[in-house]
C-alpha cells in the first residue's frame, strides 16, 4: 500500500465525532403534509365560523393559487433566480475565505495573534447593522448583496473550521509524520480530510443563515428577489404573495440543506454509524 493510501486509511479510521446524516425524507414529508392539511381544515372552518381574519392569514390553497399566478407570469422565477445567484455568490466567497483563514490561524501562531482579535471583534456585530454601511460603500448593486452574504457566512465557516482542525486527534499527525509526509501532504491528507465533515456542517449552517439574511438585503437594496417580492407585496397588502415569498425561501433552504446532506452521505460513507 502506498504512503498516501496508508495515510488516508489512518484518517478514515479515526474516531467518529459526527454521526453520518440519515435522511428520512418520506416521514418528514408526511409530517409536513399533515400540518398543511390541518391548516387548510382550520381555514375552511373559519370560512363559516369567522374566528380570525382570513385576509391576514390566508389558507394554503390561496397561497398556492398566488404562487401559480406568479409562476405563470414568470415573475416568481425571476425573483427566485435573483436570490439564488446572490446566495451562491456570497457562499462562493465565504467558503474558501473562511476555511483558508481558519487553516492559516491554526497553523501559524503569528497569524492567530494578528487575525484572531480582529475576527473576534467583528463576529458579534449583527450583519444587518452593517448593511447600511455596505450600501454606502458599494451602492445598491449586486456587489453589496454578495459582500453582505459573504460577510455573514464567513464567521460561521471560520469558527467551525477552526474548531474542527483543533479537534483532530494528534495520533493522525503522528501517523503522517511516521509515513514521511511533508507539510503540504499533511494538510491535504490529514488536516483537510479529517476536518471536512465539520466544515460541511459549518457550510450548511452558513447557507441557512444566508437564506435568512438575503431577505433583509433585498428589502433595502434590490428591485428583484424574494425579499423584494415580500416587501413589495407588503406595501400593497398582498398577504398571499408575501407568504409565497416566505414559503419559497423556506423550500429553497430546505432543498439546499438536503442536497448538502446527500453530498455528505456520499463523501463520508466511511464514517462510523451510531444507532
């Protein structure tokens, strides 16, 4: 067996910290369908009993009808595409930046002394509090939204990557040293591969946060996007369209999370399963 394969085997044989994702989509889907059906039943009962304002809380059927109307004109897909591109662009910047700086901080004491205080100072500052500053700096174009998402997601990825690297068992580095791996080989075959499961967790958390924050960015500095759709519908008191925007964001977030879980299941099939 080659030195690289022996090292990969050592990484794979390390103690499992994170359980392998188990996707039980059908059972969860049934739960969701039951909740929506219950909501529709309550809405039908309200049509006769009038115990709440149906305009303020539209039924699932009204929300679906509004969604189909928006999709028919193509407006919904324009807003979806705009939000998807902004989130993807922000994550494309945040992932390499967060993981790269985490690797630098954990491998160099000087880098840690220089960078860690700055990052820890900025990390507690709410991202939405800095959005007006980003608008002043970059205008109301796409750059502002990309920077806003990247800034917000960066800290989650950075912290989870730092903790993942610091929790790698020392025996793995000892095995790499005994096999004669140089620093670059150790980074890739030990540090990166051993930390990757928790880095993926950080990516999923950062992606969920990005879907949450893109709405705020599109409220203030956009003329298209799901956040813009929600805000524009609020102005015209179109509650059903507001709910369409919120539901679509939830569905996009759910779909992206499950896609990453499927990727994790494929990448980390070697991980030890827990009952």
